[in-house]
């Protein structure tokens, strides 16, 4: 059976590849999506094939993500919990859509993802699967296997002869794309813990931001941002520029305790500098 796996290249999805082969006798095809993660995409093909995948697809979905998901969300003025600008929620459906497309093209019988059983990502992926490919089997290893920690994952990898200990241990669980960076887990699970400066990747601390203001004029056409200071830009380039300016000025940090569909609460810290500027300008 061919299984198409949504692959990020982290420890979890890297051990899912051999687990699918061992547990389900699967021929695993990895699909990774470029939605603006930058250097995180380096070395993914080699890692996937080393883990036992028979093939690997890296799909550049940046413009589709911006045009078909970010733009409608900006136009709608959509915000969750008064602060969260939906960066992860928007990206998962476009990834799942193309995962299904690849599965159809190669005649796969199943789809797999590395989402845990506690979060909303499993729902985002699986609702897309259900809408587009209800006939395909869905395999969610985190709801099946007995692995419960990084140490157990590395032990499993070592038992198969896979040298995955070079994948760096992360203090936070992060998701990054063109629109934002999210931070969860680790010390953030203590609601009284104040994040330190080293956690942030896109934004300067407000106290370290320039003292002089930076004025921007953003032009919209039918709800679509089309220019900054009179210079017409494609939306992808416009967001990237606003991320740089907003990040320098400490704009776009949000610390949110949110509700998950499975009935638990979760704390997330988000950096969305360009999106915060766009949302304010559009409003």
C-alpha cells in the first residue's frame, strides 16, 4: 500500500516513515510544502530518503497560500480569540489539499500526518482529507503507537539504524510560514511564565525597537493590498516587506490561551508583524 505522508523533517515525521513501513507494510511517499519556512526546508529530501521513504516531493505553495488562504482571511477581517491571526490554521488546508493531489496522482491508498492527538492540526488535516478524499484511509501514528517522548523516539530510530539524533532538540513546538511564527509547549505551559527574548524569531522587543516611528501608506484595491508607499507589489512580496518593517518595530506579538476542539486549553505565543499591520490598515 502506498501512503502519502505530510512530512516536515522533524524527529516525529522522520520516525513515522519507518514506522509506517514496519507497522503497515507501506510504501511511503513524503510530501513537504514550502509555505515560507525558509531554511527549515534544507536537507529534507535526504532526511526523508534516509528514513526509508521511496520518494519525496517538495511543493512550492507560497503564492497559492497567500492568494487563496491569506488574502480571503485578510478581506474577512478574521481573528480568533481577539488576537490570533490564524497563521497555522490557514496553512494546513493548502498542505492537505496537495497531499491528496499527490496521493491521487500516484494511486496511493492512504494519507498520514504527524499531528498529535491533543491539538487542532489533526482536525485541520483530516477535515480536508474527508472533504477531498473520503475513500482514502487516514493513518495518525500519534493515536496508534506507544512512543511518548523524544528519548523513546530516538531509541526507536536507533533500533532501526537511523542516525536521527542530529535533529536538534527544541525547547518549543514551532510552526513557521510566510504569515507568522507560533510557539507552544515547554515553559509556555506555565501560564505565569513570561517568555524571554531568545524565544522570539521575527520581532524585536518593543523596548529595543527604534524610537522614531516608521510611517507606511498601504493601498488597497477591492480589499486586496496592492502597494506600499506607492510601490506596487505582489502580495507575497508585500507581506515579506511588512514582516521586516513590523518585526523591527516590535509589532505583532500575541500571547493567547486558546480552546482546542478536543476540549483542552493551550497557550500559544504568536509573531505576525506584517499581518498585524495589514489587519489594522484594512480595518
